[in-house]
C-alpha cells in the first residue's frame, strides 16, 4: 500500500461489525468500476498469490456475483454475493456468503450484510465498508481467517490496478 493512503480496520466483536475505511488514488468513477465490473474485479479481488474467477455476475439490484478465489494448484474458495441496493457511484449493499462451486451456501461459515460507500476526496476516493456478520462468533470467525490481512493485500493489488488504468 502506498504509505499516504488511509486504511482503517475496526472490529466491534460484541456488535458483530467491521468498519473499514480505505483511500484510493483515483477518481470515484474509476474506483466504482473496479468494484462493480467483472473484468476489473477479477484483476484485484483476491490476495496474492490467489486469483479470482467469475462463474456468473449481474451487477443490478436483485443480481449476484458467484466467484472463486483460487491458487495455482487448483484449490478454490467460492463465494456468493447478492446485490440488494445500488445507488450508482454512491453506494451499494450486498448479502455475502461463502459457497461451493454450484452456489450453494456453506452453512458452516457466516453470512454478512455489506454497505459500501464511495466518497470523492479531491483526486482520491474514500471507500467505507460496514460489514455485519450477525453474531460475535461470525465476526470472530472471519477475523481468525485473516480478514484484515487479506483485505489489506487485495487493496495493494487494487492500488496497482488503479495506477495501470489511470495510465
């Protein structure tokens, strides 16, 4: 991560929420596209050395994204995101779950409700994410899985992609 870009990761375990704030060195429309277009999500969404592939995606209210993070040996970690509300370039909300390759939810892992907002800040964009895991145990599960480190790593990859796209 560029040292001058803000990154805050605040876990409220009793309240079962994560509050994440991340600044990106690019305009809001570009950052929005990176979060909402399949061809761009696939370039940054997994922490290295993992990569991302999409089984299906419809970015619209009532749509979904079924994707996998995978490694070079072929191990896959599947997820399913339902898009609930979309206010273009301002915010969107989702319900996110771990799944299998068919899209069936993994009931051993928590389901989360996400609110992602995009705020212009000069030549930068601040993305704020609030994730509610429904229980302290659900939140603790993802913390123990390395959520903070994983997000931090994906954001570094997104920083690199933004620089490439800005030319």
